[in-house]
C-alpha cells in the first residue's frame, strides 16, 4: 500500500458522520474505518468476505486515525492533548503493539505504507517535525528532522522516495527525499501554490488512496536535509531506482487549479486539459498503472466527481446526487465509494454500484424548515449564503449567522445538526461563504482587501443587511455563532460592529492573535506569518488590527465563550488574554471550559455545547410566538 490514508471522522456538533473505509492492498475484502461507539469515534475492522465487523479500539476519549496494510491495522493512540504514537494489531485480532519503536511521542503528521510492512511515520513534537522509516514492529530510524512546518504526504510503492508537503504557498511546497534523507527535488509554491496528492500505486496492487495533501520546480541536487543518518538494512529488496512511480500534484495557475504529475528526470508536467476553476483534489485509481485518477471538485458549496484518463486525455463526469461529497475513493474493482449529504439528509456512505458500506447510519432524524441560496452583491463578487428558515413560523424570524471555520474552508449544502437544532427552535439560519472561503476560486480565496478578519466581517454585515431587507430576519434579533475561525469572526464582528448584533456565541475561538501565535504550532505560525505578512514582532500593527482583543471592550451584546483546556490550535492562553480584556472593560459574558482539545472525539462534549448555545441564544434573541396549529393547506415535512 503506497499511500496510507488515515481515516478521519469529522465531528459535526456531536452527531457522528460516517467515513469511507480503507481497504487492505493485498486483501481487498479487509477494511478498516472509524465508526460510532456509544457517541465516541472508535476504530472498527470489517471483513467483507464474511460480512463481520469487530470494534478494535475502546478508549475513554475516543480514537480517530487509522490505516491498514496487508496484515495489520494501524491506529493512533493519543492522550487527551493529542500527543501519542502509532500502534498496530493484526487484522484478525490479538495484542496491540507499538508500530515502530524509537519514534518519539507527538502529534501525527502523516503515515505512508509500502509493500512488505515498510512504513514512513511523521511526528510533530516540541522540537519540530521528524520522519521515521522502518518495518512494522521494528525500529524506526530518523530520515528527517526539521523545525520547518510540514506533513508527510506519501511513500513511493518501491520505498525509494518520500514526498513531504510544506505550506502550499512556500518555497518548499513539496520536497522529494530518498530514504537516507537526501533531497532529490523541491517544488516551490511561492508564485503558484502547489501541493502533492500521492504516488501512483505499484503495478497490480489494489492501493492508491492518497495520503494527506499539503512556483517553478527547481532541482536541489542531493543536498542533505537531515542528519543524513543512513537507513540500515533490511529494506524491501530489490529497491528499484526512485522516481519510477509518478507523483500526483495540483498547482494553482492563472486563476485555475491544474492537475499534474512529477517524475524523476522529467520534473513536473501539468495537464492543460485537466483544470478547474475551484479547489479540486484527486486520487489514483487502484491498479491503473498511473493512468486513471478520480477527482473531487468543491464548487459553490456543492461537489462534483470526475474521472481523468491520463493516457486518453479525457475528463468524464461521475454521476452523483446534487449536494456535497465529503470524501470519495476509487475501489480496486472500479467502483467509487463516497460520503454524500445535503442540507436535509444525514451523511451516508454510498457506492456507485449500490453495494453497502460499513458504518451506515439507520437514523431517521426529523427535518425542519425550507432552504434556499442567497447571493448578495459585494466588491469582489457576490457573497453566497445558504439560508434555512422554519417551516411552521411566519417571517421575519430571529436570525443566527452560523459562521464557518477556516479560513481555508467553506459552508456546504450539507446536513448540520446545529442548523437543524436552531431551525427547529424557531430561528432562521444563514451560513455565509465570506471572502477567503474555498470553493469560489483563487481570487475569492485570496481577497483580503479590508484586512484579515475585517474583510470577512464586512461580508457578514452585507449578508445581514440583505437578510433583513428581504424580510427573512427580524431587526433587533440577530445573533452570531461560530467555531474556531468562525468563533474568531464572531468576536471580531461583535467588537467592531457592536450595534448590529444582539447575541454572540464563540466556540474554541482565536481571540488574541499575538498570544495565539506565541503558543501555537509551527504549522499555524506559518499560516499566520503568510496571512499577516510576518510575525507579531515584524508586523505588530497587523496583528493588533485583526485581533478581537483589540475591540473586546466595545462589545454590547451578551457573549458566551466556549474554550478547551487542551486546545493546540486555539490555545487556552490566548482565550485567557481575551477574557482579561472583557473583565477590564466590564463586558458581561459567560464562560464554558471543556477538558478536551480543539477536535474532541466524544460526542457528549459537542452535545453539551449545543445545549448551552441554544439556551444562551434563546435568552438573547426574542422569539415570535409559534402558531397554535399548522395550516391545513401547508405541506408538513
């Protein structure tokens, strides 16, 4: 298996969302996936030949990441703070053991598997990023140690080349290394954002799922990038010359996203017939010998699938229902597995062939409200908003702007329990894909003309005005609710435009930009440096201008702040700094602390946040009385 695809089960406010199973390359009937275990994410194995399922992990805080090779299941054993290491267990059961000895504890930064049990593991710890190579159950030897931000993308099927992804906009967007840590080539993203998607699978093998994704190409010769500790025998023998398997690459150029391949000696070759106007990702088809690729495009909050035949230079749409495809993977038999949802349907694992997949939900959740798309004029083009309104109450409604995280993300035509909970409680809900969101092209994503944060707040303000003018929302009853970057924008909007909002809920927010930078991870520090044009020491005014703490004393609306003690992305120290400003300014607020990280794996925390948020919003937004009984002529859903 050339590219391990650790599964992730995104949490959506406490309701489990299914994920695609990962298939063993040598045994296609063996699958592993992250599933629901009493409200927690845990790892399950599924033998399709016997249709038997077994829960592999059972941990108090849940388990999220997993992969599978020819014989064993890999899973990441982390503590509540997100630190840990990979462990393995035979597919048929038995004791679990460390996957590689000698690898330090840290946060996962990529896993890639090759034939014969060879694996590359990347760990991000206090001293930076390290990449280790070894055989399952043996000793992992360091290939690379660096303080730079990066993620292991993939290991070539012959084990002779590793792909490391840096920030897509950086000088080292993609680095190709040999097993002894020598640099073979570097793809720069300083002029054209570039990221790697995975090596083509070995001939005749059933793998090909891409690992985690991450200028003109420049040769770096064989300059050492590490301590150059040689990787000792045994390696799978014989080892072919590295670079014989093409690496799939995506590059942003001239306002479009172009698919390409990199091979040793030929470098990067873009495919002019295979380009898209919005963000697109791709995976090799198993057993295609580098000839077929499955692509998933996110466009205007919805998704499309395509198959690209690299030999024939043909791009063919794959028929799927309208809505959002949260993940998609080609199968060894030519089938396509995907997770589909829309605003009123819970995410489901489906296949083009109609064959059932594990982890399916048999929930029959109630549906509330009507949905529509709203486009509001703006300086860089129209702002797209998904609007959901109660079906049993007349407009105008109390209105909640549910602000998405990111900044490189977007709201989708997808089921969200928080939307349903709000609409079922009588609120209209607006999800705004403000400037900087993905899914609307490179120009939209890079539009920060009014400054970091302030550009996005300006779009929230425009959407608010449009919703009130159309009679969807009611003046004097407009709230904000957001998580992570959405929590940041909630705090910034409450402080910079205090007269417009009547209540706010910020969950695990970025609240003080300078303190967050000081206590953040190298990857997020690199993101901030690119976003602000430097570090806090280099451009202090930019950080102060964008920081919610600069405006916290001006807040008038009731505010609920939810924070996590073990949050590495939005650290608790920067929340405390923000709270100090609130207290000094006499701003009324409520506080809820969670004993978890940024992404908790236990649904109980998410449900507790929903309940607390609904109660708080209910006190801040006056409700119109519900009708005594529905009209006999109105369709009931």
